[in-house]
C-alpha cells in the first residue's frame, strides 16, 4: 500500500511539473514566485486568524490552524495569479 501511495504522489508531482512546463519558463517562474509569496503571506497571518477563529467558533478548535493556513494560501495565490 505504501508503494501505491508513493507512486500516486510521484504521478501527481509529474503532472504538476508538466502543467507548469507547458506554460514556458516565464510562466513557471511567475508561478514559483506567486507560490512563494502566497506561502509567506499565509505563514505570517494564519496564527492570529486561527486564534480569532478558535476563540469565536467553539467546534473549530482542533482544525482552525489548518483551515486558516489553507484559506489564506489559496486566497493569496488566487489574488497573485
């Protein structure tokens, strides 16, 4: 089962690599910097947002960090893209 999961991850990475490579060098470089800056923004602001979310929404205490980090990353990447 472990080999199957590793193969699926390798296929996923190969697919993403092909998708970015088909955009050309300039598009791939722009996407790299978009992902880098979106990650920086998400890591800077997810902890205060998660603390606010977990203090106001009772059932979100266990997964507020993950929800805030993913949401901030997706929104920042969408805006930068």
